[in-house]
């Protein structure tokens, strides 16, 4: 148990300095990195060269994240300089001037669609700056963007957290394969029907998400009216409960049906798209929207200073645009279309962008078993930059205005670099801590085993919390699932319950953990120039993670002990 407590130390450092003491991530994360490195070197007794390799790999991943951040900021600034943002603002006012309706449409529905197509934090890079462009406070936009990174995440990037995360986590284990065969997942030729087995887990994941996700749109609105409204009112958020619940069902009903009949690739993508069609129609017709004055933020001069990012999106110095709404929206349509086209294997574009010729790879960094790989053309940052260049032509921008967009974007991106160059290496040292002379498992597994030894048969209740912990540390539902799926399966078998439900709880918790993941918060904040306020954001999203994990933990416990 002492070892488990030591493994928890880097996370305690994050919680203490970032969340409690309200230090910026640029100051708190170096301390967390140092604590993880010292534990790896002197307790786990990992070779120094392995710690160095993990740190270098983390730096490479951090550079990839900064590239995505830069691309997202560039697109936002390009749209601002072209005048498209002011046109998009007017378009949303025509749909509904009520900010409560706008945040549901942009963050929940559009964000779910982008998550389904690209994943890996891309919704924050697209939806968050769009909300700021619409006139939302930067911190409000980031909080909304982080909260919705829960329900759609398990099926993000065309099902990657299930197909790659759970799939790789369970593949090759004889106990898992024996269980799957005994459960009837056998093909006509006698081979294991692995995809069918994963699809069954995915369906269970979707059902758990549909229950917990029912209130997420309403929670987003309530957080907005409570923390960023002129009256700091929860009641004003609850007034849109009909629209919020319908928006949830309009996404999660097709989401569950797609998971059941088509598998894990398209639930979030199709659910978000269907929901957009339904709820934009309802908003235009004024259905399920409270009567009275539309809800709005106070005037900007009354906003708390913490709410504002360094990116200015005022239209005062931008020439009024006469472009049409479809032309203004064309860049976002292109982003969505390119993300989908480059993620569907059958189109062949993905294979081209991820081919060896398009891949930068460092095999066996410093002679260790750590490999580092970057596929620049496949990263969303490339799509953002390409669309920005196309926007320059489509919107007939002046070269000087486009140059301003590039300069502002580079400056904002650099402000996020300090936090990320310590956050991601800390993560990599933490999860690459196995194989040391101490003979211990990697730190996340040691911590999970410590929790499992205390909980016994109550484990299903705690399973989502372990999944969330993995995502909080690694910044990825996929990585969390790869780390913990086999462990969760084994605990399920040991306590005598259906282990696939325990794995499903892991996947759901891993998705919810994205709401509080430090480097996701850093990245989302950087896109709108809000670096240094990460702790304040996590304090607002932490209750959402606890709600999600508690609801699914209770539901999972009821299911496994009553089926």
C-alpha cells in the first residue's frame, strides 16, 4: 500500500499546486515532473536512460500538441481577419440569440460531431474558439468545451478508444480469448470473432454513457449561468431543461443505436450530426425555448479579469463583411469534411497520410523499448493550416491581414509551450516506469492494484474512477484503456462478475477523465489565450467528472450484481 501511495504522489502534486494553491500549470507541472522522475529513478529504480527516453518522447508529443494548437488558433484568427466570425455571430443570433441555446448547439452537438470524427482533444480546438468568436468569455468556452469531452469521447476518432485502446489492451491474453469463445464470439471458420466481442463491449459503453450523459447539456448550461452569468444563477440555467434534455436524447438515442448495429466507429459522429439537425430546427422554430428575454452575458466591461484570454476577437478594428453565411461557414465545413475523410480507412487517404514516407519515427529512443512517432500530415494541425490557406483565397483576404493572423497565432501558441513541455514528459515518465530494478509494475498499475486490494467485491463502483485517473494522467481515453483494460477484466473475473461490464466501466470512466485532464485543459486554454488559469477551470469541471464516475459506478454495480 505504501508503494501505491508513492505512485499517487505526482498526482497529489498536481492537485495541490494547480487546483488548491491555484498555481499556473507552467509552475505546477515542473514540480510534478520532478516528483515522477525522482520516484522512477530512486524507488522504481528505472534506468536513467529510460527516464530520459520517456522525457524526450514526451517532448515530441508536446510539440505535436503545440502544432495542433497553432493550427486551431490560426484558423480562428484567419476567420476574424476575414470578417467571417462576425457573419457567423449574426447567423447564430438568427438561430437563437439565447446563449444557453448556443452553447448546447456548439459545445454539445457540434463538439460531439468533431469528437466522433477526429478525437484527441480536437473539439476543444474547434468548438472553444468558435464560442469565443461568438462572444463567450474565454474561460466559459473552455469549461463548456471540457465538460462535453465525456459522453462522445469513447467513440472519438472513429472508435479509436475502443478499437485501439480496449482492443490492444485485451488482445493476446488467453483468459480473455477463452472468455470470448465461451460467450459465443466464434466465426464460421472457428476463429475468434474479435470485432464482434469489441462491439458488444462498445454497446455496453454506449448504454452507460447514455444514462450519465443525459444531463451533460443541462450541466453545461448551469455551469455557464452560475459562474459566468450576470446574476450567478443556477435557476436561469435550469430554465432550458426541456431543450437541454431533448438535445441530449437527440444525440444519445442514435448514438446507442449506431453502437448496437454498426459498431464503435460512428456513434458520436452520427449522433452529433443527427442532433445538430434536430436541435437547430427546434431552435429556429422556437420549440422548447423559455419565453421572455434571451439570456446573455453581462457587458464585457463587467466580466471578471480571469475570464478573458489574450486573444482579442472584437470587431472594432475589422472591416465589416458582406459575405454570405454559407461562405463564412465554409472553413468549418472544410475542417469537418477533411477530418472525416482522413479518418475513414476505406477512402485510402488515411493510409497515404500515415504511410512510412509520411512518418517521422525514432525507434528505441536511446536504446530503450520506447518508440516515438509523429505523422505530421495526419495531425489535425495540418488540416487547420490547410483550411486557413484556403480561407485566405476563398474569403479574398489581404496578405497583410493574413500575416497578422499568423503573428498573433504564433505568439499565443508559444505562451502554452512551458506548461506542455513539462506536463507531457511527466505523463510519459509516469506510464513508462516498469522494468526497473525495483521489480515493480508501472506506477498507474501499482496505484490501481492498491485500490483494488481495498475495495474487493465493490470494485465495479470504483472502476470508472480508475479509468478517469488514467485519462487524467495520460490525457487520452485510448491510453487509459490500453493501460487498464486487461487489469479491469482480470479484477472482474476474480470477483465473479461479467468482466466485459467492468471493462465498459473502465472505458466510460476514461472518457469522463478527459474533463479534468491537465494537458487537455492546457491545450484548450492555449487556443483562446487563457494560459495560467488551468486550476480554476479544473475546479469547475471536477464535479462533472465526479458526477459521471459516481453515476456510472452505481449503475455498473447494480448491473453486474443483478444480472
